[in-house]
C-alpha cells in the first residue's frame, strides 16, 4: 500500500528536523511527503530542502500564497497527495518506526477506511509523561456509525484511505463544536470515515505526541476537563453539538442524493445525525439555565428510560454522561 504523508508547517524549525528524520526511519517508507507551508518566517523551508536531498522518498514543498490556518493547510496538503492512503503528520512530533507498516496492515482489512492508534504523550524533550492520547485500550474494528461519535482524535494518530477525503468537499465541513470555525482536519476525517467505512483501532503506541508551549492543540486533560465542560458550560456546549449534528445530517443528505460510492451510507449517516440532534435537544433541558431542578430530574429519568444513557458507540451519552447530568442537577448549576 502506498501511503502519502501530509504535513502542514508553520515556523516548525525547532522540531521539524527530528520529525522528518523519523519518517525516513519507517520500516514501510512513505510513498511521498507533501508539505504545505503556511507562511513560515524561520528556517522551515531550508530544513525541508536540505532533508529532501537525501530522503528515501519524494518530497514536495508547497508554499501557501496566503495564510490558511493549520486545519485548512493540512487539508490542502492532503489534497495534493497521490497515495492510496494519507497520514497526517504534525511538525513537532516523532513517529515510531513501525507506524506506517502497522497502519497499512490495518487498512488492508475489509472496509477499513481509517486507522486510529495510541500515541505516547511526551514533553518538549521527548521525555515520557506517563500518559497516552488517544488511549486505545485494545485492537478492534468498529463498523460504520458504531464508534464513539465524539471521540477526540488528533491527526498524528490517524492514517486514512484517500477515498474518504475525496468523498465530500472539505469546504462544506460544518462548524467545530467548540469554536466558531470550521471543523478541524482530523475531526472532519474522523466524521467521514466513521460514516462511510469501518474504523480500525490499534492499541500499541506508534508516535510520540510532543507537548510544548507552542502547541496549537494539546492532549486531553482527562475526565476532570470533560466534567468541567459539561457542568459549567453544558448549555452552550450541547447546543453547539446539536447544531453540528443538524449540519452533518444536511450534509450527508446532500451527499446521498448526489450519488457516488458512499451514497447509501451517507443516507444512513444523515438519519443517525438527525436522531442524535433529537437526543441532544432532549438533553439540553438538563442544562437549561432557568429550568427547575424537578424538570431536570424528570428529563434525566426519561432519557434513562429511553436508553439515552446507553453506550456512546451506539449513539447514547454513556454512563459518564449520566453522572455529569446528575451532578448538574445536584449542583444546580445554570450552565
């Protein structure tokens, strides 16, 4: 399998050489390395040109004429790739040698369009922090629409089939659930792959996820962060999630009517996201600023009775969702 590597760079000189060196050490060499530079003013271009001269694979550097932002720069780099599969590559991480080989094997399984693997979280000097993100607990393959719809996946832990990227125009991607901007490149690919294909999960760590002061995004801070998000800003958060679900439903409906390889699964995804929007609408009552505690309690009971707190991989809010909602009532927060 030919896997292209897509990198978005912006003033990546401090760490880029170490990352590009780890690509050259892969047991399965990249078919190509496509770098989309978003207006670097340091020595990024010089580092790329120097390493390209001795790289065991083709290296192409595309300089943006105007700043795109990291998400669009990644998607631009991916659009320039020619491989059967694409691996997003952050400029400041380090890949372990078996990453592409292991991901290629997982992508070779029937219907798999995305591989998500564990990465070790390290500090700026690559010292282990003792954490993993994402923390995939076991190897498995999830069928379409069966995985956690809200799984936070970073691009450095993803390798995906090119056909997933080309199924829907990235310019049509809906807003992110946590800021007024389009979905990030990795969230977008996860949503498409989960809707259109099976997703393979690899428990072994295959990359070092470097955390430093200049990170654009970072590793999830864990259950405490998620609890704070739900209790303190639940009304706005779940409202945005509902709007996002409605946007995705509309997008998948248009994709289904347009025909193509994924039309049938797009129709299924549209129905799933419409149902998800309805579930979120019902849950919002729990976080409604002016709702009485009695009304919130009744809504939790109704959600529980209807399976609303079932497994997240089946569209429910999960046991943790129930705990957060119960805390919302107990603390009488207004969101």
